[in-house]
C-alpha cells in the first residue's frame, strides 16, 4: 500500500465495472483534486477526456490482484454482482479501502425477499407482498391481488427480473416461468408478488458510511424501451436530475423514513451499511414515498446525470465513506440540470447485436455542455464498435432542464450506428408539468 507521500500526490483509484456508470464515476473522480489517477477494470473503449492532465487506464484481472499490484488507495465498485459476491470483504482482508457494502449488506439488492422482509420488519413503508418458493403454484396467490401484481425474481437478473403484469394471467405465467428456472435460473427460484402502487417513480441515492447518509439530488429514470413508456422494461433508456417531483418536504421525509431508518436497522442487525444506497421509490398521488426496491450501488443511467449536478471532491467523499468518516456536507447540489439519453444497440433489450461501427462521438462532444459516456463499446481493428445492449449515454448539462435536454438531443443526433435505438421523450413529462 502507498504511504503518506503517495497520498500527498493524489489518490490512485480503481473503478470496477464496464458500463456507463463506471465511466461517469471515473471521469468525475479524475476531476477531483484529491485524485491523481483512475483505473477501470475491465472498462470499455472509453478514455480520459481530450486535454485531461490525468490518466484513465484500463486493467484486466481479478479486482483484488489488480488493486494490490497497482498499489491503489481506493477501490470503487460499480456493479451489484461483485458486491453480492463479496469483493469488498476480500479487499478488506488485504487492507485495501473499498467503497461499497459487504456481501451481507448487499443482500438488500441481492435478494428481493430479504429486502421486503427487512423493510416490513423495520417499518419502512413498502407495498404489500407475498413470497412464493420453488414448486409453488402462483395461481391462488395472484388471485388474491385485486389488480395484477408486479412479479419480481428474488435474485440478481441484470435489471430484467421484474414483470409489471398487465393481467392476472400474465402475472401467473411470469411467476411460473421464474419459479421453474426457465426465465432467470436460480435467481427466480423464489418470487415476490407485490401490490402495484400508483404514482410516479423517483430514484434517490445516498452515500453512506454505516451511520450517516449524504443524499444526492433526486433523479428520474425511463425504464421502457419505447416512447410514452411502451414496450418491455430495460436497464434504463435515459434519466434526468434533479427531479422536480421530489421537493424539500418530500426529500426530508425520504431522508428520515427511508435512509436513516434503513441505516439504523442495518446497524442494529449487525450488518452496518457502507456504500451507495439507492432507493427506487414510488411517489403516490398523495405525495407519500413508498419503497419499491433498494439497490446497493449507483444507478445506471442515474449516475451519468448525478455526476453532472454535484459540487465537491468525490474522491475525498467516497474514501471517507469507505472508512466510516463521512462529512455529509462535503458534496452539494450545483444548481444545474442534467439529462442523459441512452443509445441502445439493435435487438436490445433482448439479444443486442454487436460489432456495428460507431461514428460521430467527437462531433457530439463539441456541443457545449455535453459529455458522452461509454457503456457497451469496444475497439476492433481500430474502429469503435458496439459491444453491448446500452452502448452510449449522451448527457447534456444546462441551467435548466430544457437547456440540458436540448443539448443532449442535439448531440445524440450527431452519433450513428446501424440499428441505433433511442427514446425521443426523455424528460418530456417533467417539462410538460412545469409548463402547466
């Protein structure tokens, strides 16, 4: 491990993951005065911005081995799978600071059953639910819901383990295919049937150190593949922040009734929570927050906008949280707005096509206020090509949501690859609401 002299020169940070979230974190960390260098593991085809004085490198191998070999000061873990698999525990054993929850704490996302039972036990408001185990017949349980329930696979399914059923018959079929292992293998051997809550969704993130929480601005995601929230769910087709849906009264209620209560409860249960706690919330027509799910990492594509609407040294904040010494005033809302448009590959969200050449990113990044985050990209024979479902996140920043949206769509229109999919209505509902 480096000594005080190395830290005086600035931290070396390893960001684990390969998506747009990780690229956004890496670039924001490069901007931090406390950070000298960032590595991405395994990364994608992204690099540091043109003219950056700090290096952004990619690495390969096991996170613990790379962290030790590179003598990094801090590891920031992006995706949920390595967190649930215990990478933070492994890093702790060799004395390397890591930002993210332990495998025990990561069960808040790794098991929908655990999360629902935790929320019910500790008085965090969430929808009524029923748990079905393998070999159960869901027909009677589904019939007990007046409206078709939401069907959730218990384990990790890369953001695709939720079916918002349009009918009781669809809910029964979804539960059966999950329980049989046909849909998601072992991740679906237990299923949560959840009452559908009417309202508008909001994404709230908090940076946590086991006791304290630093809330970031509210964001709003667009999950469906098509305009007007049509078609199947995806990992997210675009987002914006701050979301006007969450005013100061509601933010204070969420801070106490969701985040503070969850942190106290985790500590009381002997599994203190350090890392990003991401609450997916439904805001009812009465303006009350209902917890839909906890995620144990930054959202994607929420991170792409959040990194553009905060001020402060992210390296210092994540390091302090990892060590249990968070200053909850160290990051502040900048007052700006950001909007991200996801450019997805042909075939997404089913089986995305790979290998299509990508053009126009340089032109897009010449639009003032725009940054293009790489997700499913690779380089083959000197060309940038698609290599995943969600390929790029074109993110605009401005003094208003309308300005951020205009910049993002102007830039997105300059990028081309065969079969490219994007929604044309990211942020449109919020702008309509503000105009009335």
